[in-house]
């Protein structure tokens, strides 16, 4: 039997409608730090790599600890909004989870900043608290605190 590949997770990408607004949300509000912002012109390799001929975008890499979130705002082709009927049961990546050390405080801070939550924090099982909320484009994020 062949040995498993020795991979690590490099980043997770999120297509956004407004890069600056998403940087303000993930960076300014949630505490990610901006590593780089890059312009990807149509004559570059982005379209070839992603099988989107003629694609051009601005992208940003944001870091939170060892995790990297890549935000892409496509000028061409423009992305479609998340359909209202799309739920967390849809196939594909469904949300990003952010570990919290004080979920009640983080919930209050985000709520007072105008962030929309599914519910207030709920004890999912003993010692595990969770609250799901919406990002700027309707993407789902999770706050999670494990106390046990």
C-alpha cells in the first residue's frame, strides 16, 4: 500500500462581491491580518489555473494564526449571489469556523457591530457553545467555544 500524501491545508478561498468590504469584515472586525493584496489581470495565469478564460480579479490573503483565508473579487466573470434557498446542507464547503475563548463577549461585540446571527450562542453539547452568523455576502461563519 502506498503511503498517504504529506499535505497541509494551504488556504481556504472565498469569492466576494466587494474585496474592501470583506477585508474590513474579516480583518477589521474578526481580527485577521492582511498578508497581501494582489491584482490578477486578464492576461495573467488566473483564468488558466482556474479554468475561467479571461478571468481577472483582486485577491487578498488574510491570516489568523496559522490559517489563511483567500478572498477573491472577480471583475470578470462576476460571481452570482448565494441563492436564498441555499442552506448549510448544500454540497461543498458550507462555513468557516472561528474558535473563540469568550463566545458571549464575541457574540455581543459582533451583534453590536450589526452582524446578523442565526441565533444567540447555544450550548450544542456540554462545554461546546456555537453561534452561526452571516458574512458580508451572506456566507456563513461560526463562532465556537469549547470549555470542556
